[in-house]
């Protein structure tokens, strides 16, 4: 098994297809992951065609790996299937609410992580696209997702054509709290974040963008308040349209 301590995000892929039988086996094995009420509140849309990738790419800000990866997987929170089952079995479903969305999203994300671990074992490369929930309506339209389904994760998948350096991680003590949550003092923030801030690549990024601190890269450039609020509004509108609010 590939060691998670050496896990890398892969954005460049070899010109080699991902065998359908292999992918199907991994997706089936991933279904053994934890799930609420044994309902498996997720669905996966497998995209291989160039035409469909072209339609999906704008929703992911045209990141190159969407077009270059042999396979794109869109993992959806799905209460549509369970609702249809209930309706066909003389049961009255009540899953058009926020709690149901959160349960389905949790199921879908647990499934996604298990699938990632299984792909690691097979030496497949993948990139988790956080852009999935930024413009969900565009993905819903392209993939023709019905009411009570919602895209929550996307994986580009293929055989690696690169071995990028490992990215840094915060130390264990920075995110583990014993018994109760302890808030962070200025001294603790210095202790946990200074090593990250001192990395040459991060210092270069700060200088290149004419900023004073690495934190300003995140607040002023990467994840701005304006963008967060705009995309939050779009997210709420789409949740309503899909029947979860």
C-alpha cells in the first residue's frame, strides 16, 4: 500500500487510458466506506469524452487537468435515489431539507476519500478539485442532475506523468485538541505557522504578489471575502433549486 505520508496531488497525466474494469472495481470497493443508515447517499458521474470535459471545464475555471486527465469523476450528494425508492415502496420521504443535504454530502465525501485511498494503492494519480461547489449550477446543468442531487467533489484521474514535491502540513499539535477545544494564542500561531511562512516558495509567492504576509495571499488574492460571499449566495440559490432548502 502506498504510504499516505508520501501522497501527492497529480495534475499531469500520461497519455494512457484508465481501464474501465479497474476503475469500476475501485468504485465498488469504495462503497464499503461508512454511510448513514446504510443508504449510500451518493452518486458518481464518470466523464471520459472530450466533449463532456469541455463542457465541465469552465465550472472548474478551466484548470488544464480537467481536459488532460483520462477520467473526470463528479461525486454527488444524492437523496434523489433514496427518495424515489421510498415513493415506489409506499413510504413518505422527507429529505428535502438542509439536514438531508449535510448527511448526503458527508456520505459522498467519505466515499471520495476512500476512493482516493484505493487509487493510491493502484498508483493512480488524482487531483481533488475544490472548485466543485463554487459554481455548482453549471455542473448540474452539464451533468443533468435531478432534484435532490448536488455535486460536492470532483476528481481528475489518470496515470501520473509527474512526481511533484510534497506539500507542507501543520504539526499534529496544531489541530488536535484533548478533551476540550483550546483557542490559539499569538504564540501558538507563531509556532505553528512560522515554518510554513519561511518556506522559500511561500516567501517568493508573497514577494511576487507584493504582499506583506502569506496570510494576505489567502485573504486578498486566493479566497477573498467578496468572492466567498458571491459564491455563497450562488450555493444557497442552487441548494434551493435542487430542493434542499
